[in-house]
């Protein structure tokens, strides 16, 4: 939970300090890269770390992630310019790419199927707490004129998390000679970096139909094709073909993709909607959105009661139905903005997502052995990151099309309502499409799902 908290707090604490950062070191036109560079580094490194955790064990990989995150935080705290800060955020992202998936994989190793839903709920609650603590800390450091503190605060947290893992987590990994797929890892990193970069910056830094946009996607596709060819011959591929060929793993990854798109759609546009349409303060807008991250851990922690009785797919179907209802309420009432109604809709969506994300992830984890669980967990979370990136790009294109066609643009409240309504309808469409992925999941018998294969080999003392 402490390791997860490093990533969770960092995802929210920086945004509130941006004005202070820009005022001190400049680079206003480049500050969006503080987020894009971090997310990009995190997303592309997840599959690589996930595979390595299956090869050398979870402990060295998560400690490596914490170390990189610590080093990145220190360097961010002493950054002298915006380009330097962006570069150091990449280092932080590389650390986060190891911490988040490996923490969830460790939970899958040391807890039984019955216990795992409650534990995943605990991990999800870290994000709920961070959604409040992060912006508050960022605001405090910013108001005191010490924005560098938002990075230095990570130092004691990283040291504590590393010390606790060294002291209490033990695993006995069967040592064997492995052939690490360096070429595949490199091709995957480059191809995904270009594709995600194109999705994040399309319609923002350059037009979708510009030469730059086309070139980025084309080169990314070429590297991706080369990666697929290499993986077919690799002795130990970084992303084995069976991950996408097994129906359960493929469909749960598609579900995770939809969860990422729905979550980021609301996270990105609910605050803008409330602040622009109702002149709501950033704090109140943030609290309305926090209802989403409050509902998620509540339902995630209780999902075990459902899937142990009715199975993973039926539980996920209940969750995605609740998600669709919440998204529909938000989309249909957006034309008459009301902060309480928005908060209620976000809470309903959060309840639904908790019943979708946790059972689908645990279903995937439970279908494989210890030496495959890291790759499966990493693939699931990677699909969520891709869904978030693609979702932000699509929703941004929808909103920008409406802003571009109105004289007032993004400053006119009526235009903001129209653009936000369109985005929320797109989020609803994404939730409906996710229903199809959930239905496509095989009806796995929970009673026959594998017990954590590494139970004798991994333990927390």
C-alpha cells in the first residue's frame, strides 16, 4: 500500500503546483509534458518490468522501481529548467512502471483467492486517499512558495517503503538460466512510445492529419510489426503470444482497456465541466470527482463476496451495468449542471468500476502459475494505460471540435456545457462497448481457479 501510494500521490500532487513551477523556472508552453512524459514512461515500461518480475522475482524489481522513483524525485526537486524537470519526470515514470504492477502481482502471490478482493480493495483505497491528499499537499507547498517540496516529500516515503519490503517480504525464486529478450523489449518500448505519444499529442501539439502525426503513427506501427515478428522466434518473449491468444486473458485485457478509457474520461473533464459551467472552485470540483475514487475501493473490497458466489463474469456484468447507469445519468443531465448530481453519478460509476476491474484482474491472475502472473498482471494494467491514452485522445478530439466551432471557445460556459455533454456521451459509449468485452469473458469456475502457485515461495512476515 505504501509503495502504491508513491505512484498514486504523484499522479495528483503535481497538477496543483504547476502555476508555481512555471513562475519559478518558466516553460509555460511545455508544462503539459510534465504529465505526458511521466505517463508515457510508465506505460511503456510496465510490460518489460512485468516479464522481468517473472524471471528474477518480484522483490528486486519493485525495489528497483522504488529506487528509480526516489532518484527521479530528488532530481525533480533540484531541476533548474522545464526541460530538465520533464527529463527527470521520465525517470520517475520508469520507476512507477515497476512499482504499480509488481505491487498488485505480489498481492496475487501471497493472498488466497478469497482474501485477494479485500486486499485489492485496500490497494484501491490508496488511490482514493491520494485523490484528496495529493492536491491538498500540492496546494500547500505551492502556496508556501516551495513547490520543490512536492518531490522531496517522496524521499522518506520511498525509503520507508523500501525498508519495509526488505524486512517483511521474502520469496524463494527458482534460479534458472534465462535468455532475456532485449531486442523485443527495445522494439516494444519504441513502438509503444511512438503510438502513445501520437495518441496523447494528436490534436494538441499537432493536428491529427498533419505530417508529424502520420509519421509518428506509421513509424510506431513499423516497430510494432517488427516486435511481433521477433516475439515469434524469441526463446523467452517479453510479451508471450499466449497472453492474447487465451480467451480469458484477451477479454480481461479488453475490459481493462475500457475501464481506463471511462476513468480518464471523467477524471479529465468533470473538473473542467464544473469549473467552467458553474464557476465551481477547484476544491469543490475535485471533491465531486473524488466521489469516483471513493466508490471504487468500496465495491472492490466487497467484490469477493460476489465472485465467490456467482463467479467472475457475472460480478463484472453487475459492475459494468452499474457503470453504464452512472455514465448515463451524467450524460443525460449534463445540459443542466448540478454539482451534487455530478458527484452522485461519479460515485455510481466508481462503484461499478470497482466491481469490474478487480474481478477481471483476479480472474486473469488466478488462471496462471507464479512464473506467468507478472506478465498477466502487467498486460492487464498496460491495457488500462492504453485505454486511458486512447480515451483522452478521443475525448479531447470531441471536445476540441466543439470548441473550435464556437467563437467563445473554452471560455464560454454554454460551449463548455456542450463540449462536456458530448464527452460524457462518448464515455457512455465506451462503457457500453465494455459491456461487450465483459460478456465475451468465459464463465470461469471460481472453485477450480488456481490457488496462488507461489504461496510456499512468497510471503509477507
